[in-house]
């Protein structure tokens, strides 16, 4: 009889501990799923990265403004003021890209950039040191085979 009580107490204690641990995990995962505050942040294109190999191809873009995007809200950004303007809308459920006045005469890396950015389907924001300039933005494209890698530029004190 005494052994049954010990076993019952051990099982009860284990279930209570499992409940506490699982509650802690749920709270932590909810914190991780909170939207990232992007409003006012600027990002500079580093290149196109191959997901499988990790190799990055730097792009020589004729218009420097195309290498920069700026978030006017936490989910919308604009870029490419010197060429065809790009508008991004990023949300966990939907990523959309609108290109205003697209020019079919673009060649080389600028053409590759526009062809690539049109295929964005997902994104990831990696924050380092409380939104420092080492933070990264990955815009997954080409059916997830590549991503456009952006680095954070400047610090907006309102974020």
C-alpha cells in the first residue's frame, strides 16, 4: 500500500511539473510570435542568398535607391525611388509586392533584382541587440530557393 501512495504522489508531481513547463513554453512562444516593430526602419540590400548553399551574390544595381527600403508602418515598405517604385506589404499570412511603372528596359543585376523581388512569398526578421544595425531582413523568393538579404541601416529612436 505504501508503494502505491509513493507512486501516485510521484505521478501527480510529474504531471504538475509537466503542466508548469508547458505553460512556460506557451508564454514564451507567444512572445516570439508578436509582430516586429518595423515602422521607421531602413534596410539596405546585401544580395541574393542561395538557401541551400548559403552563398550570396551581391548585386550591382544602377540605382542605389533600389538597394534601400523604408518601412512607413510595421508591415508596409517602399523602395526604389530612382527606378520603378516598389511597395511591400508583409504580414504573417500574406506577402505582396507592387511595382509602379515597371520598366522593361532594365538589364543585368537591376533586371534580376526586379524579377526576384516579384517572387517574394515569405519573410523573416532577425533582430540583434534590441534592433541594432546588425539586424537582418530576409525576403524569401524563387519558391523559397533564395532570399533577398537586407541589413538594418540607421537607428530610429521611435522603434
